[in-house]
């Protein structure tokens, strides 16, 4: 009898990984999903992790109890809790676990808990991310706590201090300035100025062999006492385009005391000189006016300063110029901006609507503009007319990824042959399947060929993939956000957006780690080859050919 009972017992088969389409469908719905919650209790660790990723993307509050248990061991579960409003207490309870500390970045109410978790490096990084919130309130003990942590976690503590406003006197940054690690040196250089230490102490950083250290020293310079005197000494010995760009931006903050030290060319210098003087003198002649980019630069500066030349830019025959001027306009120019709400270019309307959105005197004009575009309401996000209407009415996104963008879910490599050399990028279809497929599909259609890198921010990102070349273009459709716990490191490929669920063809590559982007933008790949090319790229450089495999 016992034999018969034993013979009837069948082994329990391990739960098979569910079809990826199940998770994608749940994520695209952006609504709580009972099946995803059930899979958080799967006996399979990979299934639990994938379910946690989906629960975080959905931001399902009903998943919090199970995620709280998983977060003790699963970093994706901790990340998911950070995406859910009611997950904060569970993250605090699992401090100082690194993944929990990291997931708390940006949440003002947990600053004391993060300070108590020091010297956990992720707690310091989270404090730096939180400092980006303008309403963040840091207790007086913050600066002393980070000073104490500097010897043990120099990069993380310096990152926090480079984002925090000036507070109590900081100790230990000089040692970090001489670290063997260039990223630590760059963070310490920026923190030095942010914390109001003397500019003379930064001058040595401008001889650093790593250009990123010199860029961050330039960014720290304006708030360092004695900045003008140091700027005059430093500028003549700099040759890197990235460093010069950062120094010219710093000069605007330092002010008239450095005006005579700034050359009249290149255009980055001319723009800085005119910003300091609040007049258009050098910028209009720094490049040929036949180039729309030059007219856009000058028009945006005129609009930023409220100068009459902005009106000419808002009437330029090129919509990219009109959009640049509209997007930079200040209130005295709003009557001219309102005229652009009937512009034939929907991207110009979008720029104008963004500027006028909170201006009471523009309410009627915005409403009339929306009436004219009402037929675009049923179009998907990414369509220019629909995006313009969304800017006018604050419509939620409508995602319709076309079949051809989904056609290459197994593509693993994106190659970009540029005017400066080749970039080879490993795609991440495991965490961003729709995004990886879409980038590969666009490459296969030759979409990226001849497009420029229209935006380069030194020691931050290079950005390309815009068919308009001004930052407003895309493929005509939008991708869902596929956020994940993957970090933005040097060479990480991310998707540029203009709000939730608005990514398309525009991508960026990071010059250095960017913790404030982690979990907030889609990571679609990682640079495998072409570090020197990434560093060499400047605005206007071209993608000659893009291929995917």
C-alpha cells in the first residue's frame, strides 16, 4: 500500500518562465496586474526578478508587501519599491542595504535616514540625487557627516557635496582632488567650488590629464572665492573643446570681471561674451547666417535676453529657428510667442505652448490653438501635431509602437560609424526589449544615416538621432519607458525624452557615470568600443551609417 502511495506522487515541475509578452503587455497597460503580483512569489528567482521589474514599471501599490520581502535580497525589488509612492517606508526599513539606499535617492522625507546610513556609498549618492530637488531641506549635520565619510567613500561623498548647496565647512576634499581615480577627482573638483572653497585650490585641477576633471573644475569655479582671478590664469593654457565650453559657461556666472579674457571666437566664447554684456555684439558674426543653427543660437540668445532681434528669429523661414527663439523667450516677448501658436510647424507650436503654459494672459490663445489641433487627439504620441496638442492640453501619452519597430527583438549590437570614428554598442533586449528592437529597426531602415549629434554637454552626454537636428524631432511614434535598475555609467546608451513615455529615435551616450539618471531614463545599451570617439564628438558631427545585428 505504501508503495502505491509513493508511486502516485509526481514531482512538482519548476515554474516555467512566463512569456515575455505577458510582462510587456502588463507594462504597456501601466495598470496593476494580478498575474504580475502572483509571479513575485514564484519559486524561480529570475521570474521573481522579472516580475519585480514589471511591478516597478507599473508602480503597483498592491505589490509593496511582497516587494518589501524581496528587497532584502533582490536589487530589482528595491528599485521597484522606489518607484511606488507607498514603498518608501519599506526601503527605509531595509537600510543600510545598498540597493535600498540607492532607491531612496530623490525622496526629501528620508534625508535623515540616509545620513544615518553613511558611510554606505549608495546613501551618499542618494543624498546627491536628492539635492537636485529645489525644495530639499538638509539638516546642519549633513556637511559634517559627509566630511567624515570622505576618507572612506571619497567618490560618493564628493558626489553629494558637488550637488549640495554650500553649508557647514567641509574637510577632506583636498585629498579627494588627488585621488588615483579620475572620477573621484572630477567630483571633488566640482564639490570644491560648490562648497565655497578658494578658487586658488582648484587651479591645479586644470592641469589634470583627464579632460573630465578639468570640465568639472570649470563648473565648480564660479562659486569659489577668487574665481575671476583664477579664470584669467587658467583660460590661456586650455585647448580641449570640452573644457573651453565649460569655462565659457562658467564665465557667464562669474560676470564682467572676466569679459576681457574671453576671446571673440569660437561661437561658445562669443555667446558667453554677449550673455555677460546682455547685448548681441559678437554672437551674430561668429558663424555664417546661412546656417540655421547659427540663426537659432542667436535667436535663442536674443529671446533669452528679451532683445528685439528675437522677433526676427520668430519670423525666420526655418521652423527650427522659430522654435529655438520661442522656447527661450521671456515674458516681454510673450505677445510675439503667442503668434506662433498658429505656426504651420507643430514643433514650433509645442515650443510656444511650453513657454506660455503657466502664463494667465495666454490662456485664451492656448485654448484657441488647441481647438485648431483637435483632430490630432486620436494620433499617437510622437506625431508632431499630437505632441503639440498634448503641450497645449497636458494630454496623457498614447503609445502605439508600430510593428516594424518591434521586428528585431533579438538584436544585440548597434554600430554607429560617425565622422569621428566608430561606436559599437551592446544593446539590452533583456531589460529594454521594445527600445532595443526599435533602435535596431531604425538602423536597418537607414533612419540614422546622415543625422548629427545635435547636443553635446561636456562630461555629461552626447545626443543624436533627431531628423530635425534641433532636439524636437523623432520617428513619428513614441516608445514606452522601459526603466530599470541598470546604472548610467560611462558609455551607457539612454533614450532622450520630453516627459513620460515620449522617447523615440533620440538617444544619448554618457561621458561619465550619472547617478541622477539611474532608474529615471531607459538604459538601452552600453558602449563596447569607441571610447576615444565618444570623447571626440562635438555638436554637428555626423552619423555616417548605423547598422544593427
